[in-house]
């Protein structure tokens, strides 16, 4: 996360290129979210610290750059692993029970919206820091319920748990998410609603 960005900075500088860097809401501690671009980061995991370090490398680089913070990505990626939506749909259709946390709050980001946000930064020649996220703030459990409702799946198989129940070695920011007003105002960013994005995914994937 850091050395790779430092290498990109080096070569961007050598050809006078603009570097657009993807970062995360994990640079925050998740105590008082959602966060706008003016909030001071305070990562609570190694991953979050490395992402903040990569942002700082850009801040001091002297090159032309834009940093895009985003969170909870979902959507079809041709060469990627199945996203959260496809995993939920497939699991429930297969009759599996799934455990979903109800204490992590974010604004899930549709991949198509992230692409459009980055395109807007390029089009309007923007530099600096921008949040690119979804329209709606909700916890992961409620997001899963919305997915199950849309695809008419058995919601009784979705089990509500807490993040602490997972016993994960790395801490997760809980009350997080990213305020997108700056992107909406400066580049005309307009994300899909969750239902709108699921309509697109259903058409693309035949779910």
C-alpha cells in the first residue's frame, strides 16, 4: 500500500503525470462517522495506517494527484471475485444461513458510481481529496435485508451478529461512512440508490 504508491509517484513525476489514488474510510477510527474530507484521520488497524501513509506520501510528493476515499464496494467486476451482493444472493439461494454484523455503518458504494466519480475528477481536472460513496447510510445487516427483499430471498436465514462475535484480529471502524457533498457539488456526482444499483446488477449478472 505504501511502497507501491511511492513507486507510482516516482514514475508519475518523471513523466509529469497525474496520479489518482484509491483510499478508504479505514483511515478513520469509526467513532464519530460519517466523515467529510476535513476530518482528521485516526486509523485503528495496520491496513488503515498503511492507507493513510500512502495518502501522506502523495501529499508531500509535489506531483499532480487526486485521492479518492471510498467504502464497502459492491458491483460486478468481470475479473474480480464475487462481491458482497452476489455472495448474499448465492448463499441464500443455496439455502445457507449467513451471519451479518449490525454494528458497522457505512454508505455502500456501487462500482459503477466509483468509476463515474473518478471520471468526473478527470473531466473537471480536480486535485486533492474527494469522498466517493453511496447515497444511503446503513448498517451491514440492513444492507443485506435490502438485498434479500429485492431478490425475494428468505430473510430468516440472515442472522444478526456483532462485529466482536467474529473475533477478527484487525479492528474495524464501526460508525463510519463518507460524506459525499464535495463531490456532488464540484463534479456533479450522483450515485445510484441501492435499489437502482441492484436493478443494474440483476440485468448485468442475470441474478
